[in-house]
């Protein structure tokens, strides 16, 4: 359930994105060079600095079992709001660096 940050999107869209997967592996929210925000399975597809350079920006990896993805995370309005705010502040222009720190 990718979210196109170039269009009109809401916190509800971010909630749908983080609720679209289960908390059974490591996930990372990434924004590609075209402005598409999506979750990347880091358990099956670990990446390195070379891959990260192809992205517009990315958030920290959410380790399995930490409840940052899945239905309960999608229902946490504070969590969803912080993620949405970080995306709005860093797209289309990244504020500092590709790694976007969100104080969750």
C-alpha cells in the first residue's frame, strides 16, 4: 500500500501503509527517488549504504515485535502523526540527511 507523497495524502494514508503489514519481521519506511513511501522488508532484504543512496530518505528500521507496524500501530494516532509529520518535513526536500530520525 504505497503512498505517493507528490499527491494529496493524509495521516490516514500513512496509517493504512503501516497497518498493511504484520509485525513479524524487520521493516523500514522508505521514500524512493520518485516520492513513493513504502515499507521495505529488511529481514529478507537487508541493504547497505549503496542502496540507501538511491532513496530520497528513510526512517529507522523497526525491529520485529516492536509494534511500529501492523493493525495496532495503525490505530496509534500519536505514532501515525509523528511519522506523517516527519514525511511532510522531509519531502520534497530533505531537511538534514537521508536518514530521517523520528522521536517515537
